[in-house]
C-alpha cells in the first residue's frame, strides 16, 4: 500500500511517501480501505518529537480517517465487510496516512450515507476533542458564558457550534478576515485579537476552552468568574496551574469511543454542526500540508483524498 511516513523526527522534509506493507487485522480489529484522512496539529508535533520520542521507524502518521471495511477479525460481530466507517486512531499508534489501516472495531462508527469520506474524515478528531472538552470536562450548561480561543480552527469551530447547541453564550477570538466565517457558526461575540486584548472583556465567563497555547493560555484565567473552569488542549500534557483555588484548570483526556463518534455523526448528519471548510491534498503532498498546518494560521481542516 501507499503511505506517508517518517523514518526520523524532524521538519516537514523528513516526510516520505512510498510503499509500506499492508496491515493485517487481529481478532478484535477490522481492516479498512481508507478513502480520506485529515491533518491535525498533533501530527506535526509527533513528526518533530514534541509529544514523545518514537523508538520504532518507519512510522505512519495520521489520527482520523474514513473508509470502507475490507476484512474483519474473528471476534468482530458488530461490523461487516462493506460497511462505510470513520474513526480516530489511539494516541501513539497513528496510521491513517495510508491506503489501509487495521484498527480495533470499537474505535469506529458507521459513516452517515449523506456525508462523503473527505467530509467525515475532517471531523473525527476535532469532534472528539470538542465533545470531550465541552461536555465531559467543562460540563458546559445552557445559559453559561464561554470563551473559545482561536475560533477559526477546526476544534474551536466545532466547539462553537456545540456550545451554541447546548444553549451557551459564546465569545471567541479570531482575526478580522475570519469574522464572517465565525459568525456563520453562531458565535455571539468575536474579538479581533490583532486590535483588542481578549482580557478586556473582564471576568464574565463561566468557562474557557483554550486551543491556542502559549501566553494566551496563561491569560485565560483573567476572564473567568470565581468558580470558573478552563480546559486547555494546546499547552502540553498538563494544564497550566490555576492562579488560585477559585478556578479549575483542566487538561482534557480525549479517549476513543464509539459512543462519542456516533454523537459526532449525529450532530453532523442533523446539521447541528456544519462541516469545516476543507482544503484538500493528495497523500503525496503531505509535506506541503504539514507546513500549512504548522503555520497555525489556517481556517477549517486540511484533508487527504486517498481513494
């Protein structure tokens, strides 16, 4: 099979495209012919060795995908050959930048018929991260106010729509050029971070969902009410320490489960959450896609159409 992989940590120039052995499904796994996969910020961090130092190469990158099951393991009874599915690979076992993948059946969900593979591949990990962060960890409630940092990004754009569906008042940050896009997602207030410091809004938020990292993350506590909570996904494996016991600081643990994936599928199929804007590449253009992703100035999602 064709795949995009690395044989050492480094910049985008270490990415290779070529032939790799076909995977084989174990008893509790299925083999999927991948039709599309997406690029996530985690991918270039794995490539550079920022999240962990890999010890076995070559290593195929890529966390989420959509495709058709072509074989099932002997213990799999709830999925069958020919099923259209989407899924998210377990952390540290990525393998979605390829024509085939073997993965545990319980990490997959059926793809809605009305959504194509490129579209479905674009929402797996961002949807999972937003759901776990907003619903499970922050436990956002109707009537609360939330600040979602970096509103034009994939995770944040999903989170904006999910928070509005819950019934929250949503404030977000973005450059002026992205304001029309974010307004279309339903945000109640957009702060142009080039012209206004988001902390100027004062302590009016019940929750913050921080997707940017760096100094922005550390400033997030300044907009929280007493008793507020903040979830951080771009500040490493640990959440920043809260300045006092008045605030809760959370690093969401984004596990993989069919239940969450099925909810993502339902939100998209029912048009509660719009699909992100998609920029499409071929798998052989992996280096170019990574360079754009790493710039952190993209809107929506980057995807690979593989079949």
